[in-house]
């Protein structure tokens, strides 16, 4: 049971309803995470805006979802792991590819470099070295892409924390965590 109310989009304020209607239209349902965040219209607006902005960015959906499952597994966020595994499969990543990403691995060297960088950001709370950034550049990513990778990590930290802190009920097919939080 969630530690905070899950807002019903049909019985809330106009500002919350408008945003939750957009979420519902995009997903075909209103995921519980958005219903929890809707307790704060400002937080919901920020979250939905970030999803939209990054969805139109230079990092494609496949890589974005692989980053998301790596971060979710590291933070022991079962909600995000389930949601982003489903979204990654929908974006065209194989089940094996999503399972590998969950462990921070990929058979593609560029993706592996991004996942290593993303997990370093999480593990070291942003304290990466020149060499860490250079490794992502050497894997073929430019500065715009590297900043966007960090933005994906930051967005996923927010959603992980929402779901873990507030015990948001998972409303996607569950996925087993591969390891405990670091």
C-alpha cells in the first residue's frame, strides 16, 4: 500500500487532471507513479515535462530505457524496473538486452560505456572523473549526448526515489531485481 494517496484523475483539481489526462493518453492508463507524484502539481508538471523533453532528445528510446533499468536495479526500485523493462521491450530491445542492461552490461560497446557511466554517476553521486567522461566520448558520444545521459540518470533517480520512498504499488509486470542496492 502506498505511503501517500494515489490521486484519481477523475476526482482532482483541474491542473492535476489536465496533466494526468495527458499521462493517461500516452500510456492508455494512468500509472500509479504519476498518481503518487500528482500529490504535488509542480512535481507532476516537472516529471511529465522531463519525460517529454528527454523523449525528444538525442538519446534514443532504446538507450534511455537501458539506462533506466540499470539505475532502477542499482536503486532497488522494483516499480521502475518493471515499467522500463516493458517500455524497453516496446522500444525494440530484446528481453536479453534488457536483462543485460539491468546488470549494467551490453554486448554493444557504446551501450556498455553509457551504462558504466550511468552507474558510476549513481554509485559516486555524480563524482566522476575526467577519465570517466572521456571514456564515454571515446565510445562515440558527444557532449550533448553525455549531458543528456546524465539527465536520464537524474530523472530516473527522482522516479526511483518516489517509488521506493512512497512504496508505490507496481502496476506493470514484475521483474526480479538482479542485485541489491549499492
